[in-house]
C-alpha cells in the first residue's frame, strides 16, 4: 500500500471506525487529523519498510544470543539455545509484526475493549465478563504460577513482547493506535491466558438449550427431539467404522405436534424482562446469540485428514489441515519456525498472544486440529434468597453463600467508569439474570488451564502416539480433533478434551434445577472412550466437524445434532475412498475441491419437484427458467459456475417455508433452525406434515409444492439483486467472493474481493454471500518422508501493517488454491543467502 493509499484509508476511518471482529459497533472519537497527518509521527511514518535487512535489539532477560532469519516468505526462523529464549524471541517477532492484534485479542478475552475503542464495545465486554472469562484467566494464571515450566515460558514470551514495545517511539506505533489515539500497553502473562480463553469462546461456546426449549414450546417434544436433539441421520464419523460408505438412516420425523406448555412457560420466563434485570442486557445473552450476524460468525468449519503409506503414491504418511475461521487482516495466524538444539524443533502457525504452535510440524511429527462441536456448557435454574439483590442460593434445602461475588467495572478510553456489573458465582460458575430466572452456568473453558503445558510437552514428541498422549494428559478445552502423522508411517486421530458426564440422561440439552446437587456434573469421560483411530484398515483418517463417533458404536453424548455438520465429511471421505495412490498435489487440490455431496443430494430433489409441478400445470416463467438453470449446473462450486447462487438461495427459501412452525406467534422471525441434514429425511417423506405451510389457508402443501415454490422465489430474488442471468450470469466468483476484513472493519485496510472455488458444504466452504469472510484461515500439506516436506499458505501476509508489502502478499496464492514451499533450516547457515530477506540479532 502506498503512502497515498494509507492516508486515503485513514481519511475513510475518520468518518467512523466499523465493528471489530469481536462484535464492537464502532470505535468512538478519533484523534484530530492534524496529528494523523504529521510527517513526524503520523501515518506517513508507517509507510516505510517494516522489515529492515539487518537489525539488532536487546531483550534483557535473554540467556544467550538468539539469531532470527526471515526467509523470502517473511517467516522468522528462530535459533535459540534455551526454550525460554525461543519464547522470548517468539514474543518479540510476533509483536514486531502484530502488536495491535496482540492487544485487541487479549482485551477481547479480558472484557476491556472499551478502554481501547470506547463505550461502543460495552456489550461485547459485558458478555465476556458475565461469562466469567477474566475471573477464570486470573485463577488460571494464579494456579500456573511464575515458577512452573509453563509459567516461565509465559513470562519469557511477555519479556519478548515488551522488549519490542520498548523500542518504539510514538511515530513507530502501529497505525491503529494512532487512529484510536491510544498507546500500546505492557504485555503480561495473564494476557496470554485471556487469548486462550477467547479461543475457547470462539470454539466451545454453543448454547442450544433455548432453541430446544423453543422447539418444544412450538411443536411438542417428539418433533422437537427428532429434529434438534438426536443423532445425525447420516453417519460418517471421525472414529473409523471400516465401511465403504456412510451409514444413512432416513427415519420418518414426527409431524409438528401440540405445543409443550411447560416448555412454553419456561421460554416466556426466560424471555421476560423484569426490573431486576441488570444494565438492560438481553435476558437471553447466555442462551442464544441475539444478533444473526453473530450466529453467522460462528459458522466456522475445519478439515483435516491423514493418509497412510499404503494409500499414498510416495509410500509415506501424509497429513493435511485447514482450519476455517474468520478471515481477518492480519490473519489470526502467524507463521514461524523455531529451533532449540537438543530440545525441540517445530514450525507452523502460532496464535498471536500465545507461545507455541497449535498447528504445525517437527522433524518427526505433523499435527492439525478441527473443532469437535462438543457440548461443554450447561445451565441451571437457581433459587435465591433475594430476587433483586441475592446473597445466597438454595442447595439441597440449605441457603448457601455464593462462592464469589465480583464487581465488574467498565471504563472508557479516558478511564472514566461507564458501567458496573455484579456477577455472582455458585459452586458451578457464574450466575446472572435471564428474564424472570436466575441461571448459573458451568463451562469447561473456565476450568481448564493446562493446555499450554500439553502443547509444550507435545512439541518434544517423536511419534504420533506420543504427541496425542501428551495432549490428552493436559488438554481440556476447547475440545479438538487432533490428527497426527509421523515419519514411521503412523497416522492417528483423537477427539481430545474434557467431556462432562451428566446425571440422569447424560445429555446437556436441558436447563436443570440447580437447587439439587444430584443435577451436577458427576465426572468426565476417560481418554479411552474418546473418539479416536490409529492406522485404520481403510488407510486414512478424516475429520470435518462431523459427529465424532457413530452412536451404534458408542452412545457417548458429545452434543446434539445441530452442533455437527456432515457434508464436508461426506466429501473428503468420498475423495479419499476413490484414490488409493494419493499424491501431495492431490492433497493440495482437495483443499479447494469444488465438489459437493450436499448439492449432489439436494439439487435433484429441487429439480424433480419443479418438473413435477410444471407437468401438473404450473406455467410460471420463473420456475421454468430456474429449473433449466439448476438442471444444467454440474453441481461444482467453481468460480465461473452460474448455478451455485441459485441453489444456495433456493435452499434458504426452502428452510424459510419448511420451518414456518418455528416462527412464534406475533413474530416474523424463525427462532429455531434444525441442521440441514434433516432435509434428507423430510425429502424422503413427501407428505410429511412439515411440508404444509400453516400460513396458507385451505391448502395442504406437500414436498413438491414447497420445493418448487422455494426455487421460483429464489430465482425472482436473484433477478432483482443481480439482474437477468441470460444477460448478466450469476457467476459464483462475482456474487460470492472472498474479502478478508481488517480487525477494525476499516474498508481501506480490507483485502480486495477475490473470486474463489468452493462454497457451503464443500471442502472450501464460504458463507455464500457477497463477502465470504469465513473460510480456510491456513492450509497445510505435509509429506512425512525422512525429511518432512511442507507446503502451506494463509490469506493475507505476515505483517499487520497495512502499508507493508507483506500485508497481502499471500492472498492471491491462497485464493487460487496454491501452496508455497515451507523452509525448515536446521541452523541459521542452512538458510541460503538468496532466500534470506532479513536478519535480526537478539542480545541481552
């Protein structure tokens, strides 16, 4: 970005800073433009080379000199003599490229965004603190302590961040600080714990209790349970079943029944505002995301798979991983390679703010992760002594004092108090008012704390098994499907994390009575029962956020059906089953494969229904045109296809028509949406009562009527939005491009729109909108030869400076599905001079 473009972008920001990725609606007053445009300290100062060819700096706590070599991809290779020095250097180089990102991510987990961007961040901070996240982080850091191995490495990382921060003059502060008129704050080990908690918030917060209650209140228990709570009708689990195809059980779903009056009263009680509700926050903030954009933001997905030597073309194990998260600038990942002779050598991507490599490789092992979707957050109704200002809660007939009562004070950028909360803690966790009810919550994310210890142990592993065993010993939340491959040819996967055992049914989908201890969690599932696999007969392993284990093999409750997705699992298994000699380049191609089992199963149903209605006399020109267009689509989400947008819109219209029963009286907003795999069951049952639209009178619709109506409505909607497709084709790359946003949603700092292959249900999913801002945040393929060969990419670049040439230099490669060769020098001298972009020497 040129200096002129940087200033233009800043002038756009002066009109108003948009929402941050953590849900802030703006950033408040900006500093005077005179300061921003000052040649000495303003934005011009950021439009310089941010990676000088030679540099020396000091970290006073270093044990010895650290040599850092940046390769031509701007990846720092850290060569240190001690583990602590490696973490000090990691903190330093991360701050050098991502200082503002470090702070905003830690503040998001701490609930202090208002102190950085203003009171518009108050709702986000209130949610964070009411969930108990900052209190949890403080307790975790207290338990870790400065003298433990983990504590020492967290302190070392903080030393590195602060050493870089100390080198900066105001003129060198990242541009975001200048726009917000703020200075970078000191980094503390506690801030790393806040980042870890924020990761747990993103990946392990999925309250579904209210949706199930609402479903029962509207259509009765039988129908609600069949749609919302039971297992997926299609099973292609993470734990291999050694089948040649998925298990499909399209049983009939009960028609909508009489409302459950008890559930209806509970929903009303939870929804009703009372005078005792604090600070005007929505009474459903714990149980459900009120803002649809937040729900969309959590529509993340991930893939990983490993191929055994018996099914690879080169006779070596291979591993691939691509976590799908929000696409931000800078990226949520920071690529690095670390060498400590005699201790460990690891590479891959770190999360700015956390010491270590969550996804990466060593000389012996490669690893990746996907989210399990486990239900690890439960709620209890509580009886308190004083409804307006409680001091105790009932437990087995005895009023019990709260375990803690905490005053949360929110301050603006000037330090002024803008709000105060009182958070009560039962023995389970935080308690807050929800309508007329007091609810307490228990959440594994608040109680974990040894995850970093697990990673540090795993980095020294020399086998796939040792890596997973190290993680299983310490790692609790957010639960992840860790997949590994090693140079001996072993491939393994394990759904690792803490899975609570509940009393009664063992399920976590009900709000329980908190005044009875028998309703508490009674333990955790043992590691031996985690879904897992090792060198399976099928010759490969794969996870893509599907239900981890087939309930016919083990009825272990990990979460209700809406927590899981089946389509990508079906696609990756289809590709792997069909190829017994997989190459590394084919693994790369799988990342952006445009094929879709979802489209293969649902498009024929839409076309068949439309053709039946046309044959029955429906002469709608829109329906005929839509049927012709959709029937001609090859069901591939390539950037130049013209059918995907029509299909996506038709499915959305189908959902709106099909689940009209989930629109409460006196509302036009659907409160419940079952998982999309339920469509397969309903399509197989053409006269099911769900197909009847209760909003029409004297008409009983069936499957064909609803599907044809949805297809026609989709076509008309898209003509209005994009024009006549015969004149301006609805090419996928035009209507659903990728466009990573800046962390503060500054338009001038966003990436340009880029057409991509892939869409919802494919291995390269997007949200299917004009701004596909959720997708593959990192792609990696590793061949486990004697010397592992790694290729990888992520959207964006290493630098967080929008004026840097390293801000967007990987974006085009990512969009085109390409991977770059990753360098793994054993020593600083092994990185060729022609491949060395910069040298940084760190001394005491």
